[in-house]
């Protein structure tokens, strides 16, 4: 990355990315294509597919306020943003880790909204970012399905009654399946 990119503010980078988009250097996929990609992650099994609408409505709250992988790269690493993998519908469907966004904003956008927040509001944003970053499990970006699974697991594990019931049911299912396949698939 050259020195002009490292010193550019977020606003300048967004302006450059918008100019590149207008000049046809790269095009973002249409919203229907991105939505189809978000849904495609749920096609791995029937139970996810059956509840995709419910799960997408929950994770959509995060997708709406955080940049996608493609948008984040357009702001932070223009050279990486130009790579075809980072311009795909999948890159627009994956949500960037809020901790990465928070840290980048503080380091590179000294006049940005985070840097100029009053202490109380800054603490609130920092706390929310800290709670959310665990959903990404140290990954830079996640699909809506990955976010939904992590969110649900964390909610279950933090609630004593819910955790006990879910783990009891999971144990029963695991035991039943293990007994059914053990005589045939055990090496």
C-alpha cells in the first residue's frame, strides 16, 4: 500500500471508491444477487433452509449497520478491493467483524464519528462492539448463517435453564444417532 492510501481519511477513501465505481473500474452486484448469496449460506441443510427468513431477520440487523467484506476493503485496502474475490456477491454478503471496523476507524479517521464521540457514547459503542466481536470467533468476516449459529449458541450457553434443556436434547440426539451408526461405521 502506498503512503497516500495510509494517510487518507475514511471520507477520502470512500470518495475514491465511489469514483472508481462510477468510472466502471468495479461494479457492486445488484441487491437481489447479494440477497440470494446471503440466503445460499442456509442451503446446507433443511433445518437452516426452513428457518432462513427468521434467522436472516435477526442477523440482518447486524448486516445493516456493519460494512460487508467488499465495502470494508473498498474503504481500507483499495488494492485488495480490486481483487475479483472481494468484488463478488459473496464478498458483499459477508459481514465484517465490528472489532476490525472499530479499530480501523480509530486509527485512520481521526476526525470521524468515533473519534469525536463524547466519552459516554464512546463507551457504549465500545461495549457493544466488544460483545459483538465474539460472534465472529476471531474471523475477519462471517456469513449470516455463521452469525446466526454463533449468536444462538452464545444465548443458549449464557442462560442456565435454556442451556440445560438444549444440552439434554442434544445429548439424547447424539446418543441415538451414535447407537444407530456405531455397528456399521465404526472403524
